[in-house]
C-alpha cells in the first residue's frame, strides 16, 4: 500500500515471485470512470473509491498479494471486511521528492503528477492495531523485498 509511485506494483509482483504467492495490481479493478477521472487530474472521492475498495477486498479470495493505495483507515477497514479476515498491509513509504521524481520518470500511467499532493494529504498512517509493516522505498527492489521478507518472518 501507499501513494502513487511508491512502487506498489513492482514490489508486489517481486514479493509474489519471492514468496511464491499470487499477485494482482489493484489498479486493474478500478472502474473506467475512476481511471478517466484520475487521468484528468481529478482526485477520487470516497464515493468513487468504495466500490473499488470492496472489489480489492473481495479479490483476496483469489489473490494473496494485491497492490492497492489503501490510504485511509476506513479504506483498510473496508478491505479487511471484504477479505473476510486479517490482511497484512505493507506500506511503501517515501519522501515527496522521491515520489515526484518517480512519477515524472514513469511513462504510460494514468496517474498525473498533479495528484501526488492530494494522495499525500489523504494518507493516514497505519495504527498499532493494524497488521502492518512499513518499509522505506529509498533502496533497490531487492533490498526492499529482503526487508519485507525479514520483517514478515519476525512478525507474530
């Protein structure tokens, strides 16, 4: 989980390969209207997000790793409820400057750089009662995957 350009898709796919778990990019579950809105630089509202968040939670029946922003506690609660159990959220965290740099280097993605600040403003930190790991994205993909795997082994 995390804001745009934190590497959710890249890290999720690599983690899935490492752990031999199935992976799904949650962006594929967005309705066309959400993609169109974001492509125009318009932030999604909670009303826009609820059907998508429900679809993400329901997708856990068929997938074990899903890349999804999950920016607010209420969004994560929705995902957990639809998943029917506990979900481990892995928050990929980076500075605004690093995220902006990644956004500008990314080609062919629907999310324009103008939406980074709205995502950062929406982001609510994970709370102690949420099953989670927080990992800095200021490292190589291999290092990030190793950090996540190590923390997953250490988690209760």
